[in-house]
């Protein structure tokens, strides 16, 4: 069995981020706060995993996700860290995904 890829290029990150934001904003008026909260919990772990892979692609530690605990500045710091293009060569987190 092949090991899962540890690095991720930006496309998957941004597609998921845009989908989550648009979906949540689209359903809140219709389903109420409880279902929106349930949806947020359902996408929490996958979004943390994808963001950690994006940080690994940039050669940064996934522990930088803890910056999100600094409300409200931490979210913007992590977002800015995820914007640059990932490295095209191998880094300490592995080879780039083709």
C-alpha cells in the first residue's frame, strides 16, 4: 500500500476553501444555526488536514495552525502564509506531488 502524499499544491486548498465558504453562506438563512454548526464541525478536521498539507508544501510546519487560536488575527496570518506558490523541489516534508 502506498503512503499518502504529505504535500499538497494550492489548487486543492483553494477549491475546498471556496466551496466551504460559499456553501455555508448559502445555507445559513434556510436551515438555521444548528445545522450550520453541524456542517462546520463536519468540515473542521478535513480543513485542518488540508491546511497542514498546504503549509507542508510551503516548507512550513503544520503546527502553525495553532495561530488560529489568536482571534481574530491568527486566521489572517495563516491565510497569508498559505497564499504563496509551493516549492517545486523536495523539502523536509517530502517530494512535490505531481
